[in-house]
C-alpha cells in the first residue's frame, strides 16, 4: 500500500488520556483503591495496543517504548483521585470520552490493520487485529471489574460498526486501490457518522434469545 496512515501524536496522547480518565471513572464507581484506579486507567487506555502487539504481532507495545504514556495515565489517575467527589458522575467527561472514542476507535483500528497486513496475517486475522486495537482496552476493563464486556451486550451499535469500518478500509485499499491516507480518513469519518447517528437515534441491538413474554 501507499504511505502508511499514522495517528497524529497529539491525538494519540489525547485519546490515551481521555480513555484513561474513562477507566479511572469506572474504577471510582466500582469503589476501587488507588492501585485499582491506575490499573483500570492503564488497561482502558492502552489495553488494545498491548493485546495487539503482545498477542498477535509479537512486538513491544508503545506504552513500554514511548516515555509519555505512563506519565499521562498516572496524571489521569491523580486527577480523578483529586476530583473524585465532583467528577465521578460528571456528564461532560462522559461526552468528551464518547467523542474521542468515536474518532480514536477507527483510527487505532486502521493502524492495527496496517501492522497486521505488514506482518503477512490473512485478511480475516487483519480484521480481528483491527477490532482488537480499537476495543481491546474496553474489553479488558470490563473483564477486570467482572462485567460482561460492553461490546457483547445488547445496546447501541458499536462492535458491528467497528468491524464494518475495518472491512471498508480493506475494501478501499485492497480492492479499489485507494491510497492509504484518504482510505483511513474515509473510514474514520464513516465510523464517526454512524456512531453519532446511533447515539442520536438510540439504535440498538437485541438479545438473540428474548426473555419469555418479551
């Protein structure tokens, strides 16, 4: 493929910080101690890249090679700890995280797919690596607090849209020979639009097996 797509470094750090805030808030609501808050912030923000690089690609995750990530996550932990009485139920934070999430998820999915393609992984595996890059942190977070991961539960469309975005990127780059950069931004824009519509109109999935009488 042509020139690789890279997440702009400022957005990478902003997304990591916002996801760390999200994980720390979940930890507050679960009444965890400061270690639990830090661990949940860490897993939420960089868990996807740890899974992608450690399990699928056998390479060192960026959190261990870039000196900015761990201080950012620590800062998010301290900030949530200091403002715990005011921020635990602050809707503005949830909206910020949702906005960053709607852009960051497809962006990091694209990066994961490029790495997988470069490693010679078959296309179904490329889609899996892309999806894990985008949602792996949230899955790890939910598992740690003993909840069914949010992407597996009935609710607003998310996991389906992630997979759709991965397929669109591969279609554009491999089948239609669109350059990587415009294909990546098209994928991100499509995901953001569908995700925004999903939230606006509350489009939801349904359980495969309904409750009796439902």
